[in-house]
């Protein structure tokens, strides 16, 4: 699963980051949930944590403590959500 998240961090800029398997596994470990749970709905704290870990993965400097990161974020939005390895439709016989 790949989620692109926009983070408005006020004086610290606006960042668009995408999750990867590393980021998703960090979320699973922290919240003791499975990635499939994200399909049931995603909370603000979930989005912020995914953004926090994605920023670190993209070498964007963030506070060491997650709560300090949250204090910096003015707004968070999901820009795009897609399967990590989407499948293509089977070829059709046009004859």
C-alpha cells in the first residue's frame, strides 16, 4: 500500500511524502494493527504517524518525539492512495 500524504508544517514548510513498506511496518509495530485495518478507516493519529515515519524515510528532519512532530503539523491530507503492487487486467482476445 502506498499513501501520499501532504503535511502543512507552518514555518517548517509543506511536505508531500509517500509511504513504503518500511513506513507501514513501523505503523504496524507502534499500533499493533495490520495494514489491512487501514481499509476500514484511518484516523488522524494514524495519518500523522505515517507522515512522521515517511518524513524520516525521505530524510526530512523531524523532532525525535512523535508528539513534538504533531505539534508542528497544522494540517494533514491524503493526496493519493494506491496498492503497492497493482495488478494489470488480463489481456483480452479482440479477434
